[in-house]
């Protein structure tokens, strides 16, 4: 589904997907973008339960080796869990046509998710030194407790982006117990459902598409500098 002639195609990978199979689809498309054989895309899926290791993952932060499949990835970051109830958003964008700045790209990914969550009444914030988005647990009268709701991990090859975001809609939060998520020992994990918000995947996808242009559209700092050919 295209939002506009110069916007990425939104491509669904059948869910629940095997992580490695979905990643192969994403990488194949990224190669095509690198070689100017395809346009930008945002891949959407939910994975079967899996623990994935980023390039900074530490062995001792995988606490349960036998619970789910374990996959080493090429993305940045540490350990994370993926599974049903968690929306995966993998933008394959050509930063050659946007802005060659990986920090700015991650900042815009987080801003995009902040706007999305705001549309459901959730105030999600960045934490210095910790990628992703966090929620202060005012709902349980623990405003100093910060729980993660969006994980971010990216890879960039020849300025084409891969991997991206995992947003917790209603996953089994106990499945995160087998890892130290993203290497953070002083924070928990939350979801829209855990915060008392009932939202369907379709509603969250719609919000993602609606909030995308502010951060990656033509008028944004990460917008296209010229139309894709």
C-alpha cells in the first residue's frame, strides 16, 4: 500500500513469521534498493517467539537458552524478544536520498513511535543512553519506574536502512524474562495492553502510517531530497 508516489510501500509479511525468513525478505529488498532496482518500503509483521541478539549482545544476558529459538542478527543493540502481540516495523529507506545521519535517523524513528503512542494517550519518552521509548508507570503510582514499550535496533548498509522497531501491543510480557532486554537491568517492559489500552494491530498500523510523514515525509528533516527513481 503506497501513501503517496514518493513514499515507501507498506508491505506485510504473513504473520506470525519466522524471524529468519522475514529478515531474508527485508535484506533482499534492501539489496534491491542499494542497486536501484526497487523503491523504499516499510515491512510489517509479527514474529513467532524468538530471542534475537544484536551486535552488542552479551552471552550472560541470555538467561534461558532453551525457551525459544535464538537468532544472531546484524542489527545494532543487544538482546530482545519478539513474538505475537508485538508489531514489527522495518523501514528500508535510502538515506542517500534523505539525510546521511544514523543518529538523526534513530531520533526520527523514536519520534515517529512517540507520536503513534500519543494517539493512544500514552506518553512515551526517550532515555539518555538507552535507545527506544519508555513509559513512566504513573498508572501504578510508580512514576520513577520506567518500562520499555518500543525497542529500536537498526543496521545501515551503503546508507540503506534495515531492521528498525518492535512495538509492544499485547505480547506475553513473561517471555521477556529469559533475557536482559537491551542490556537494561533497572527497567521493565510494558505494552499497550499492560497500560490498560486495548488496541488492535490494524488500529496501530493505521496510526503508524498516519504519523510517518511528520518524521519521514517530504517536509521533514529526514524527507526525500529528490524523488525516487
